[in-house]
C-alpha cells in the first residue's frame, strides 16, 4: 500500500489532448523491442562475476506483511503486487517518466474515434511452462482483468478484448477517454498475462497456479514464512535501458526469497545482521538506529497518503452529519506525528494526489481538513442525535503507521464523547474484513499515489463501499474533459464534494523508507522496490 516518486506526468496531458481532440491512428513503437536471446544458467552465472567479485545466488527481501494473494487483478496490496511483478508481465508498462510503453506488446494503434486499440504482440515470448505467448492468452487474461479488477470494472465498463490473429489483439471501449493506456500500464491491480488454460481453470477466489512470462518463476509459497522465486532461464527481455518497470531485466541472482516479517523489531534486526538484503516499510522510530549502521543504506521516497475511509452505507456513520463530526474532531498533526515520528518525513494537505503533481493537486475541501475542533464535533454529534452507539475502527499491526494512527483517532473520538473500539487483524484478514461493511465504521490505509484521480481508491466503490451518483458522474467528466485544465477543474469540484460528503479524508502525506544492504548492486526504488536486476557480492 505504497508508491513512489509521482511528479507531473507529461504523458497524461498528451493522452488527454489526443483523446479529447479525437486524433487517432497514432502508432507507438519502442526504439527496439526485439527480444534478446535467452541466456542459460551458466552464462548468467558468468555474468554475475567480474575479476574481483563473486555474487550470491540468492536475495532475501523482508516484507512487512504476507500477501493475501499473487492474483494481481484481485488485490491492491503492495506486497502482493511488488512480489508478483517479478513473475508476471503486462501488455504495456510504465517507464521512469510514468509514460506507458510496450512490454509484451510491440506497439499499439488507436482508432481515430478513440474506441479501439490494436496491439501487436512480441513473438517468441514463452511462459514459465514453456508455452509460447499468443493472442488467445492475452485475450483470456485481459478480459478476466476487465471483470475482476475493481478499477477496470468501473473505468473500462463494457470494454472487450478479441483476437485479430495469432499475434494481434484488439481492445474495444464503450467511450473514448484519456486514460486507457495508463490503466493498462499502471501497477495497481495490474493486468497480468497468463496462459489461457490457467485463466479458464481459475476458481472464483483467484488464481492459484502462478505462471507468467517474467524474469522469475514461482517455486514455493511457505505459509507465514516466505515466497521463493527462481530465475527463468528462457526469459525474453526487451532490449532497452532499464527505466522504471521498463527495460532489460537480467535476473543476475538465481533465487529471490520474499520473507513475511510482520514483527518490526525482527525485520530491523535482520537488516542490521545482513540476514535481509532489502526490507520494506521501515518504522520511522528505527530510522536513526539504522542510519548509524555501516552496512545499511536507507532510501526515502514519496510514499503516498495516509487516508481514513468511512463506512457511508451501513452502520452509525451512514449519517453524513456523524461523519462530519469525526472530521471536525481530527487533529491530523497529532495523527501523522504519532505515525511517522519525524516531521520532515510527512506533510499536511487535503490533496488526494501527490502535492508535487501539479496537474491534479488542489486545496478543495480544506475547510473540512485538519479542523481539530472538538466543540464543533460535539455540536454535530448532538444535532445528529448520537446516543453512544459503538464505532468500530478496523486496523492491522502489520503496517505500523496504520495501527498507530488508528489508536490516535480512537482517543480523539473518545474526547468528543464517542464510544470507540479498535479491532486488529493480520493484513490479509484486514483486507477480507474490510469487504464486510457490517464489521467496521472507519479504517486507515497507506494509499499509494495514483497517476489520475479516477484510479484513486477513494473513488472506487469496491474499496470502501462508496456508491454515489455524484462521484460516478464526476469521474466521467474528468475522463472525457476536452483539455487538461477542464479535467483539473472537474477533479477539484469532486474533491471538494468528497470532503463535504465525508466519505474519506487524507490525514497526511508521508515518505516511505526502505533499507538495503550497502553491497546491493542494481537495485532501484521506483513505484516499488525493483529487484530483478539486483545482485549482492559474497
């Protein structure tokens, strides 16, 4: 539940102008997307060495939570998506400039009316089971994503993929919008391409057989311990410089182990001793301790927004006046300081998107943000007829900032006379419980930055049950706006409505911290820790 380095995305502006003006037939082709020759294990091991170094055959990555699944279309969990990104690939992906670029596709041609996209596929790409990738696999994978991903269901309603020939697929959309390639390229609930037969045999609860085309293949999931991936020696990489999720993936290290280390002290100790080469979600209270360790390097990045979501459809908080009372009571400075410890690692702003992303950031709803006004809150409670009904806060200790922030909110609401309890679960159970809206009234989540407002969890009805006609109509207006300026105005109106309606609130913006071994080479921190080009000397 995190993300990195969002800035102004020129590609979005270009796409929006293109979509609005109806210009089509534009073919996007990479400089060189020809697959490089497969490298056998021996030659890769040789590549791991220079005249003075020998490299380990495994990397150990410590995750703060166990993934609920590796079925990417069915989860927004960062630990799941970060891990699965080594196994699965997409038609299009994002480069370091957050531009959609071909991955398993070679190119795309958009029709003049903006209602169809024709993708040419790379040839000779093989799945981990040895089967060659063809259009039937892409069609099965993408059509499942369209009806499984909560984002795709809302934003690409009634869209459909079909095969044109063995290496060509066509996407037909209901309406011309500015963000089709962005949705297909983004990491959130990304559309993983799998063999057709895996899709057809998948149970309703999700894929259990993880076969992709990525640089690493799935070996083992040892429950509550680790996921083991192994280099896929028949992997066909694009031949471009690494850039974000794009470019060459060399897999110099044979084995990747993703360990589930939910206890923060254990994760910190493992980084210090060298047991773990990479550790995510470093608690801020351990920042100075790890910064003093000679063999550890800390990397900080714009992580996202700590956000509180309210149950607008069931229970006590289905009353908007009670939700507004909660907003009036919140002291965001207290919440963020308790959750992130160092003022330099967080900031306050009502913007749902990164404050560096000038295309979308705004101050709409500021009058409802960080009010810290208990007297106003008490007045609203009285007007709503609140009579001590229990308010349930859902949380997980697997994410320290979510748990700590929840406890602060519990105390702030108690101070205005609300009857509040906290229920805590491990992360997979937290996500499962979140989907049962009879069991919670408020939950916090570390929400990673998105490229466009329609991708936000805060506007997704499947995330916290927000099913509001004003929100739905505003999303259509944003995506079909004639200019970037018009789209921004529509988003500003929607953000203001969301604060007034009190469906959610940004609590603050945070920097995430990842710890790595200083001897680690080839590691990149982009939207996720990128380890497929990483190696570490013995």
